[in-house]
């Protein structure tokens, strides 16, 4: 018995670290060396958009600390995925991005943040899992000018 594979028609062209900012809070040198990093809640923001012809798309996830939490580390990490539509069948690219971009990018931004913060004085920050449905938005539509759909969530850290 043969089984046909269901091709989504979506290809991931590239996933990359767009930017990373990292610093310690002002009093970090005066804290005991055994201090464990605490950052409180962080903000996770997802933006998705399509090219004018609808055959390409971009998803961008940003994770950042909230200054009002007085975190041991201040950071903002941004990861980007570029995707393309191939063939006539499969998923509509906008629907794919709005439903799957957070699932696609969150593990990458989580790892990038842990790698960055492990070089800090107080050890790595591992982001807690999140409900990616809280980051989903209406499918983007091709536009003359890129207007990303933005949704934000606030997970804790582990």
C-alpha cells in the first residue's frame, strides 16, 4: 500500500538572528556571585507579513524584558523566518504564517536567549513554554506597504 505525502507548499527559506541586545542592571557588580538571574515576566511579540505578490512572507518574533520589573538582565532578542510558497497546492501562505509562525520561531528565540544570557554574571534564562495561540493573528494580506500583524504575550521565565 503506498501513501502520498501531503506537501504543505510552504518552504522555509531562512531563519536568522536579526538582533540581540543584552546588559546587566546597574547594581549587578554589587550582588553576590551566587545570585540567580531573575527577569520577571517578559514580552513576546510576533509580526507576520507577506510580499506584494503573496508568494513570500516573513515572521519576526521579539522577546524583551520589562524595565519596571528591575530584571537582573535587560535584553531584546529578535529572530526572523523567511518563507516562500511553492507550487499551487498546499497551504495558503498567510494562513500558515498566522497559525504556525510562533511555533516555528519560539524554540529558536528561546535558545538564542539562553545562549546569550549564559554568558552573563547570573547564568542563563530559559523562557517558559507559552501558548502560541495567544500570538496567532488574522492571516496577513499582501499589501503595497508592509503592515505587520502584531500580537503580544507575556510568559514567565524558568
